[in-house]
C-alpha cells in the first residue's frame, strides 16, 4: 500500500439532499468507523456489504445520526484500500458532525482529489482515467459525460499504449538489426523502419488531436457570439434561447453595453452563448469599450450568429461584419420578418451563401426552430457523434501530444538526412517518453499534486 494514513471527507455535494456520505479510506478506515458506529462490528462483516446503525459521539455516547454504513475492503475498492462509507441523512449538520467524530479518531481530512490520487498511486487507474473522473464530475452535457465515461474506461490510455507498443517494437527490431550486422544495408533498413513508424504514429496522434478539438467543444461548450448592429434583436435572441430574461431588451440603440453569457444546450449541442454590445460608431466611452469587447468576442468565437435587421437596408457596419466573419462558422439571421422587407436580398447574396441564412422574427417566435436545427446539423450532422468524442484531451494532454509530434518530425527529418541511427534514437525515445506522460508512466510528484488538487473534495 502506497499511503499509510487514513483519510476522510464528505463525498457528496454540500447542501440539502436526501443523503450525505462521509467516506474513509486507508488502513484504519474500518477500525476508526467502528469506534463511532453502533450496530454490527464492522471488523467482522464481509466486504461489499452495507449495515444499518447509528453514528455516535464516543465521548458522550450521543447519537448523531441514523445511518447505513458500507464496507469495501481493499484491494477491491475505488482506492484499492479499505473504504468505509457512512450514509447519513442529508443536510449539512449530520454529515459535518459525523465527519468531525471520524476525524477525532485520527483520520486526516482528505485533500481535494485524494481518493482518486490514491487510486492512481495504488495502480488501479492511470492518469488519463483519473482526469476523466474530474471531467465526469464537471460534465455539462450528456455527450460530454459519455466521452468522460469512455475515457474512464481507458479509451485514451489504450490508444496511447498501442502507439507506444508500436514504437517499442520498431526500436527492438532496430536494435536487433544493429546487433547482428549480417547485411550490408543495416543502417538503411533501420532508417526506413524508424521513419515508417514515426510517420504512422505521427498520423495517429494528429487524428487524435483532430477528434479532441471537437471533444473540447462538447466539454466547454461552443463559443457562440451573437453579433450585429444595435437594436437588431441580439439580446432578444439570447433571452429566447436561454429561456430566461437575462439581458435587458429595449428599443433604444446601445442597450447592451457589456457581454452577457449564458450556457445553454440546444438539441444536445452545448453552447456558451455570448450576447454582445451592438456594433456602431459611438463617442460614448462606455459603449466604445463594449464595442471593442464585441469585436474580441467575435474573433475568438467558434460560431457566429450575425443578426441583420431585414426591415432596414444593409449599411456599412453590416457589410463590415459580413466581411470580418467570412472565414468563420456563421449563421446569418434576417430578423424582424414580421415587419416589411427593406433589405436587398440580391445584394446580400453577394456576401453570404444562402444555406447559412435564416429568416426569423424573434418577437413572433418564427424561424427559431430552423436556427436550432441548423446548429444541430452543423455540430452533430453526421460528423460529430458521441463516438467521435471518445477522447477529451485537456491542455496537458494536448501539449504532450504536440511535443511528441515535434520529436517525431525530428526523427523523420533525421532519417531523410540519413543521420546515425543512435542519434535518431534520442528523439525517438523522447517521443515515446512524452506519450508515456499522458498515461502517467513517467510523471513527477509536483504534477500529480497539481492535477489532483483540481478535483473536488471527497472524490
Ligand atoms: N418587430 C420586431 N421587433 C423585434 C424583433 N426582435 C427584437 N425586436 C425588438 O427590437 C428591439 C431591440 O431588441 P434587442 O434585443 O434589445 O436588440 P439588441 O440587438 O440586443 O440591441 P443592443 O443591445 O442595443 O445592441 C426591442 O424593442 C425588441 O423587442 C422581431 O423579430 N421583430
Ligand atoms: Mg442587446
């Protein structure tokens, strides 16, 4: 066993709930729980059983709560250590008091993520699986959750392992060829083998990164900027799609001064919807700042919803916005369709593909179904199903993969230049090590502490 102290924490969210769980893990979990539990002798019960009883304060024998206590003996537990979970009645007081008496017995308060860290240190899960636990806790949509579950089951780790295995085999072959130089073309054969493997592993990593960038959209939400001139209905759209009156709507131009965000879910597609200040020339200082901010949001967005008022002619600002966003994923709304049409459709057609235009009236709630359908189609339309978001790479994974690609590119270049094999092996091995860091086969303590501290308490 890696750790020899026993930790305890409240493992459920703080607040009102039907039950709250105090969880202990470590060599003394059962004996400590036994001291505060009145019911069966937990030292004698079978593993993976649950028992009715009471938590008492051993100092004065007062009953703290009526509880169900489960016992899971290591190594068949989440941490691979002995675990006791005391299911108290929900609400903060009973759970807190139970934790207090457990700590009185000598248990140490667990740090955030420490249970998962122990599962990792004791070898039950690898690092990318541990990170998946965190994603699972934070998942905002079903699809993000599915991806985390896949990762928890080891989809990223097994993918990485396959690549490392492939690299190792080539390396072994190269070593063998070098040790038995019966042929004249040993060097050449080795170069070819190293190059082929480097290229194939590099291609696999690139594919992984591509899939993951779509995965990111699902985890963090698609940054969606609603932009347009003042008064076209941007805030009205935010309010409609989010179902709450979050933004102020008036017929005064320049109502929205600052960006307003709302996380929403449209037909399974998570959007981080950002309402922006209407863009126009203005001398008013607060509005100027708002307009500047709108432009920044627009640049960073994954999806732009550009609203035009079809009851007015296109003006310079509309044309500027159409031009600025021409290379981005965008949807153009021709809003206020309940009013007479003034906007020149032929003129607009010069700037936008008809397939990304939707005519709407937000006040009369028309055309909004089409908007939802288009969003669904863009992001789920065949090319981004849950199966494709198996890999949720975080920044750490992405960086390591990119560094591995760089090392592999050095390998490829070096083989092209026919450099000595032992020199090439240095970069080759570096790529192999970098991949190993993803699954935690070679990581430092500092990194571990940082990673696990991002977890919530009690997990
Ligand atoms: N007739 C009509 N009026 C609309 C429609 N959509 C929004 N409006 C009205 O247009 C006005 C401006 O709406 P907002 O949503 O505040 O516009 P905005 O784009 O956020 O404006 P700024 O915050 O000033 O940039 C309000 O009076 C809305 O009720 C529509 O489809 N038809
Ligand atoms: Mg507004």
